[in-house]
C-alpha cells in the first residue's frame, strides 16, 4: 500500500542488527553458524585448521585433548585421537613456534589451555559404543587375554589391537549379521577376535588360521579355559588355505599385513574359506595414514579388481597399542564378494609384509652361485643316489632340472618328486620348515634354511624340529651347506621307528596331507597287524572316536605345533585302547 514502508526481503542486504552500521556486509549463514558455535581459537591453531581444509575436525580432536591442560606425548595424542603421527607432529610444531605450548622432553602442554575450550566439537555416532556396557564379563576376559598374549612379531606386521577393539568387532559382527549356529573364520588373529565373538554370541563356531604358533597356543589355552568353541589351524597363507578350512565359513574377519599385496592375499584366503561367497561377507581391518592416500587407493583398487563390493567403511573403528604412523587406528571394511573365485592380480606372494624377511626390499633369496654350490653338496652327500634331485620352491632360473615343484603345490597335496628333493626355504619361508619336511614323499629331502633360522641356530630349535618329524624321519643338521650362511636339514625315511607308538606316529607322519582321524585309524590297523594281533577298521574307528575334541578337522600339516606333544600321548593311548577293545 502507498505510504507504508516496504519490509526488506531476505536478500535485500538490509539488517535489523542495531550493532551494525548502514551498508555493513551481512555474513552468510554458514559463517554465522560457525561463529556462533565455535569460539575462536588462538591464531596459530586457527591457521593450522584452516590450512587443513575440510578434514580439520581431525586435528581439532588433538586440540580438544590438549585443552585439558595435562602433559601429552605425541604418541599418546595419536592413540587417543586416531590421527596420524605426522599430522600431530605438525600441529605441535606450529603451536610450539607460536609459543602456545611448553615442552618437557617428548611431552607437551598448552600454556593457556583455557583459550582452547572451543576446540571441542560433536563427533559422529559410534555404531557399537552403546552396547559395550552390556558385556562386562567379555570385556574383563578380553583385557586379561590381551595382557597375557604373545608379544607382537614385527616380521608379521603385528600391532596389538586394544581389548576394547576386539569386543567392538564382536559386537559389530553380532549386530550386523545373524551368527546363530554360523561359522566365523579368522584369517590371522593376533588381536583375539576369535575369542571375543563367542563371548558375545554363545554357540557361534570359530575357526582360526595363523602362521604364529604362539598366537595359536594362546587362543587354544584361553578357549579351553573359558569353554569357547574355537578351533585353530597353522598355515602360511602365502602357500594356501588348509583344505579343511575351505568353504566352511559364513563370515570372515581379517586384520592383514599393511601392504596392498598382503591385504589382497588375506582377503583372497578369506573368500576361499566362505561356504557361499555371494551370501557371505569378509570384514577387513585396514588403515593408512591420511597423508598417504595413494597407498589406500592402491589397496582399494586391488579389492575392486578382485570382484569385491565395498559395502561399508567405518573410519577409525579399530584402535591399536602402536601403529602411530597411521594414527594407531584403522578402518573397518565390510566386503561383499561378487563371485566365488576372485581373479588374482599375480605378483610375488612371498613379499606381503611391510618389514622383516618378507618385505619387498628384503634380501636373502638363493642366487645362482649359491644354488649351484648347494646342489654340489647334495651330490656329495648322496653318492649312491641315481636320480637328480627335484627342486622345490623358487630356485634361480639358471639352475636347470627336469623336476621343479612349486612350494604351494608341495604343501597342498602329495607330490611325486623322485627319491630325493631339495626344498629352498630361504627368502622368508623357513617358519614352515618342519611342515615342509613332513609334506615330502621322497626317501630323502634336504630342507634349506638360513643358518639364523630358529629351527637350526641352537639346540632348543633343533629339538623342537625333531619333535615334529620324528620318529618317521631321521634328521641331520648340516651347517655351511653350500654357503656359510645356509644350513640344510637332511631327512631320510626311518625304517625302524620303534614300538607300537613309534610305528603309529611314523605312519601318520608319512601321510601328512591326510586327515588325522583317517591316518590314525589306518595306522592302528597296520600296527595291530605288525604286533601279530590284527584288528578291523571298525575297532580302529571306535578307538579314534574317543580322541579329544581338538583332533577332528586337522591334518598333520595344519595341526598347531603345541598339539604335536599331545598327539604323541594320544598315539600311545590309542594303541592301548585298541588292545583293550580286542580283549573285550
């Protein structure tokens, strides 16, 4: 209407704020909200956050931690905030240069913590935090299990996850999936996820495969103490998944080596373990520093090429007692296989770890000169042998032999290799030396390892090796075999393994690829015949049925090392059991 002032529209530039003068610019909505909710921080902190871009909430978490006025080391800030060490160091340096912190050795404290109260900000909701308080017993048992567990093996890229992380994984698995009467396969389990899940979901079946014998022994000990349905298997996953674990699981969990090759390999083994890959899931704990996005991209590209859908990624889900370079945290990937057999990207599967003897840059593989010297020694040792020895493993191309066998083939099934074989376990394969020896079908086998290998460098290691392969084989340790830094373990078939128990063990050791329930049963029939008191398969089967629960589902090649001594006791008991049944 004429004579009435027109009300300014929302975009007119006018302001009803009495503190603003005529013509003053009106802040945009985002600026107004930010100014209202985030009190300004000291200039050095504001500058660092601004330069960090949209990812500024991550270093802001570090400022919020520092605002409590306590002393903090960089590593403590990394573990508490889940931010990469390089980012935390850069922030502390900026604050130090601005006089905002005081130092005491490797510890830092804000000079005026009250100026940083505005650093606190809302955080994203945690998917399982609200469930933690419902499981006090599980939390307590996992704290104890982690504290009593074996130290990290850096050659295997071990970094211990917190006990709470193990529980969080179990809660996520139990909430996201229906695991009633289902099976979880843990592909590597230094973090004890296998123990956490049955504590949360009784009745679930858990299978574990790992190369670290200490981890397997610890898991078995805790599972037996708590009555948890967990079965452990030993395997070098670079050589394949044990046949007894293939197509067995509904869900897989793995915290693999840090390299793209390691992640791809462990996930591949997980898919092989799924009973129905298209309906199963593979959960992966994987982390990379926010400062190295290309590494994470390379890993994700491998997963996509392997036919895996990234169904979900939960940032910083896993927390560690170490791994500060990646923020002492890793993401949780939920992967859905799109096919039963994902294609392989190829490459050298031996080099899947980020450090130690199996790192990409590691040395120690057999070269042509030393390989020739090794074979000369073999010829000297076996002067009566008529066949040229078969070569097993990754021998130099310059060494020509008619019979060459891949190490994975050797371990997967009985392989004809003539009367003599030489197995190269240099370059990071020597952990599996006793099992490689057991897998032999030859009368004589030379297992070549570095002289620094735990199996040969001292009496304790040699005794442990013998305990796994005798009495089926006679063992000699030949130092300086072709080179001062090499040792050959020479094994020959033992024609006189001893009495009934020794003969039963030798029978089993000579058929290491077979299931133990089968080889023990056939061995009992053979031993009874040798004693002059033949028995039938039914009696032998009845005796083996009384064996402990850890026996079924194993071959000698995937039986954890700590079970070998129990197997010797069991062999003696089974012989006595057959005699008892014969006399009944």
